[in-house]
């Protein structure tokens, strides 16, 4: 009898884990869907093809890493 009470408390706490997990899954699915929708207009707007966009994405991510590194140095001093 006591074991079932302990396991039910465990499962009562565990059920709240599914909410953030579901939100994360839906965010990933939404990202994939939005990329499939906006890929062609972005390619025509920026005049790049599928291979060139990876180079620009790589350069943009390096830029963001540099900006984040500088912001991190600033905010750790506060």
C-alpha cells in the first residue's frame, strides 16, 4: 500500500515534465515548418542558392558568437 502512494506522488511530479517537453518539440517542428515556407522567398530576396546560404549562415553565426562573447564579458562584471 505504501509503495503505490510513493509511486503515485512520483508520477504526479513527473507529469509536469511533459509540458515543457511538448513545448520544445512544437518549437522544433515550427522551426522546420517556417524554414520550409520561407526558404524560397529568402533565396530570391538575397539572390543566393542552397549552397551559398550555408556559408552566409556560418558567417552570421560566427558574428553572433563574437557579439555574445563581448556581452558575456560585460554582464559578468556587473
